[in-house]
């Protein structure tokens, strides 16, 4: 194997993928990246068996071949190289020689025969806007459960019907759901899959906020995502996602409209007295006003007054402020709405005039 | 107590000082900051008994008084407040009420009677340029020893004579020394003190890179540093700093001149193959050339060629690259010089044409 590749291109391949592989796995090969020629590109592939990522970067291939090199070590070296051309040769005993400017490295590698195989896409998936897909993950990922006994909740439900694409995540205390109307299933059947947290989080990092498309394909309980230069292969969570539609309240009709930034800043301030404890934050509504308050007997109390649009009777209800902060953190509209039924029923949080995204948050007793 | 203070001024006092106090001390009062009126200022004081810091920030004092509040909690609150005026009142049962904009906090405090007393400066110290003093700490701090059995090496020697001011630190493997010619002892006696690492590190953080002066005073085994608004009180290390002058080589006459940035980048690159092990980096000198190389049997090897000024015979010597990187990281001259005697003698590292700063680094066997 012998290639020439620009240092920035090589870093662009090695950097994001080395973050996916785990260095503490029992199989040493899994802490490596597979470099493989694929003229006119170099393909960089890493996997932890649950999530695999392959990127193609432009390279001048002088002799075809492949080698697996320590992901962390390769990243540390490439990061320190000057921004010029890098020459990589691999000899018969799997030693890689990297030369760049006045530097030369010789590193022992492993054979590609020991490397796990990556699934190839079959070009039968649906095509979505990349930024839209990324936004959908961002709007639901925080609600994924960490409870390992409820493993179907450890991922994001991804559902495609002939009329819409939806993502849902819930941990039993709150639920985030985003739905985009679109007509992507021209010639395919509806699909449904549970994308594990790590695969969703890595996808979010790998899909930069650049315009473009992404092809989504489900094959043998794997999710394959591909863009022009990147292929992500994630093992899906098997099982049935719970019936989430029944927890979305139908009678939450008392609406509050509040400025997103003021609400966020107010909750951040009142949360300072919460400490480590999961104490409720009280929201007291009176016409035109929202009073946020927290009481922590160990530390003290905090109160915050906000002007809001609210025209119903006085009501006090308690929430875990962390859940509301997570929601407000990904919301992009200027105003947020809260729709309530009564103090002990779940509340519906959404962006003002934005029907594509909603969060259900269970109240806490105050 | 009742004051009005701008949020940014309050944060400017609370932020740097909360970083000094320790939250895990057995004495709860030490995790608090003492707020005390001192018209037309508010004084903020925190201490871990080894290092105490007091800052004065402008405030409108409506009623004099004092209170000790949890450092971390106060910092978290003030950081989240909007940049406007903050009203702080303390009632008879030591509850502080903080109001700012639409926010209100009530926090229980402790009495100032429980708070350690801060030493007051006596205006008998020497006056130095603040940036120069800061630079001297920065140039020596990294060489302070972590070996607790050699406690006099756990700080920076600070020595003032009628003609110069010097700081020295060493851990037995390397020594950093910086000396400034100046005539500050107009009417005082020479001083010598060992400033503990934490006090030096906090001083570095607290003295922003602003022009101005700093007064340095030694009193009863304490170092008092004061600027217009900040007073630092550090308990000194007692004992005798070793005779460091004997380790400075007198016969290191073979001089190498190398570009600082190229040397730094080259060492960073060759160090990538070192891993966690304290392996030597070999410097092979031939006329006009320096070859850096590292060999790690587990990982591979790295080589870097540098053009240098060197006119003596070929010589190979080994060093801990970390020590050279620490030195190069604080050097400000464009060119660095290395003066060598032979491969097994300590080497002298300095900035080209800069007699104020030098580092002695012991070689490693290669």
C-alpha cells in the first residue's frame, strides 16, 4: 500500500472516527482504524461492533492495499503533522511508514483480515435533508432513557410512513416527539426502527451542519446512513417501542405563551438552589404572570417572575426543571407554549406555532 | 447589611476567589466567602488557610455589615444573573436576600465571627511590575516538585537582593531560574521565601495580564501580595531551599541554536509515540542538523529532522521531552539555545540572547 494524502483530509477522516472506537474493548483490533485504498480515495473505517463509521477522503493511490492502525495513536500523530502532503506506505510485514515534511513515523499495524466487515448500502433507502435529520435527532436525543432494564427506551424510535417521518424518545418522565410531513416513500414500505443512543449521538457529531442529503436504509436489524463521503452502520435495538401516543394529553387546553430565552434564564437561575437533589420547581400561573420558585431547605430559596400570556384561573404545578431546560435548549422558536390540563396531569411543551415538535413532561408533586 | 452592586463587579470578586476555596474541607466555614462592607466597596474574602484572597469591588453601601455565604452557591447564582444592579440585604438571623431584575434568592449564611482573619499589609514591601512578576511565576511554576518528601521543593524560591529579583524551581530532574536586574530594595533588607505551588498558581490566575504594580511583603512566614483591588495572603514553605547554583553547569559550551516553534512542533510529534512511558527522546547533533528520535517497542518510532546552528562534533544525548516542551511552552524568544558539555552532563536551555531565563535539564541514558 502506498498513498499520498493531504494532512487535513486525513485528519478529517481519522478525527471523527477515532472518537467512535473504544480503546478499552477486549478485542485489540477494535481500537484500530482500517485504512484501505479505494481509488481515488482512502477509506477510513472504525467500529465498536455497535456503531461503525467509514469515511472516504481524497487520496492519490500509488499502490493499493490496507492496514489497521491504532486509532488513538494515528489520531495523535496526524493532529500534530503540518498541513501539507502525507506519504503513507505499508510494507509486507505490516509496518506503516508515515512521512510528512521533516517528520517520519514507523508504526506496526494489524492485518485487515482481522477487521470486522462493514455492511454496504443497497441504494434502496429513503432520502432526507441532512440538516432536518440532524435536527430531529437533536430534538429527541436528550429524552432517551438511561434505564438499562427498559432497553427499548435506550434509543430513539424512527418511524417513516407514506406521509411523515417521526422521531420519539422517552424515559418515562418526559417524552420528546418531532414529526416532519414529507413524501419520501415513493416506492418503499413504511419503516420503523429504534436507533440506540450512541449511534444517534455519533450521527449528530458526524453530520456537520452542511446542506445536502442523507440516505437512510434499514437492513437486517441494522441502520445504514450514508452521505457523499460517510457511511454509518448502526445495530438497531430489537423489540417493541411502547405505545407512546397514549401519554400525549388530549385535554391540555390551558395555554401559556412565554419568551423562550427569559424562561430558560429564569429556570437556570432558580435551579441554582436545587443542588444535587431532584426537587420540584413550582410554576405558579396567574393571568399574565408566571412565578417560578424553588425551595431547598439545605440551601435557600429562589423566585423568578415572568410576564406571560395566560388567561385562565390561577394554577400551581411542579416540574423537574432539568426536563424543561433540555427542551428549551433545543427549541428554536422565539416563544414557547405550555399547555396544561390540571396540576397533576402531564403538560405539553412546544414552540409557538410549531406543530413539528412537542415535549410531554410529567408533573412533580409540590 | 444592605448594598447595591453591579452584577459584573460582584462576579469579578466572587468568581476568582471561589476557585481558591476548597469545598471538601472539614470546616464548613472554609467553603464560604466572607462578604463585608468597606465603603465605597464590598470586600470578598475566601481562604483555604494556606492561601487567602480578598478583592474589593465597587458597591453602594446602604448599611454596613458582613455575611459568609457558600462560595459555590453564590458563584452559581451570580453567574446566572443578568448584567444589571444587584441588591443584597442581610437580616438579623443571617439570611441573605439577593434581588436582581425579576429574580429573588434567599440563602442562609454564617457569621463573620467564625471566619479566619486575614493579615493586613503593612506597606513595607517591595514594588514590582505586575506583568513581570506574573511572567517570573509562569517561567518557573512547571518545574516545582510534586514529591511531598522533599517539601522545600514544593514551591518557588523567591529571592530579592539589592541588585536583582530571582525565582527558582526544581524537581531534581530539571531546574528553571529567572532573574531580573532591578533596584527595588531602596530601603529594605534582602528577602528570601519559598512560595508554595498553589499560592503561585492562584497568583498567576488572579493577576490578569494588565499593566500595573504589585507590592510584595513577607511577614511572619506569610507572603502578602497586593494590587489596587486584590490582596493575596499565602503561608510560606518553611525550610531551606537546596543550593541550586551548584547544579548549573559551568562547562556547557557547545551551543545549538534552534527555532523555538519548529523545535516545539517536532518534539510534540516525536512524543506521540511515547505513550505513557517515560522513554528518552534522542537528540543527535551533527553540524547544522538536529535529529530528534523516539523508539517505543510497543508502538513504533518517530524521527524529526531540524535545521539548527551547531558547529561542534557529532553528539547524541537523551532527554525527557516533556521537560523541554514545558520550557519551550513559556519561552517567548524566536530562537532557543541549548548549551551542552557531553551526553551525560546537564544541558542549559535558554532563549537566544535572553540572559534573564534559563532551564537546566538532566540527560537520560539512551
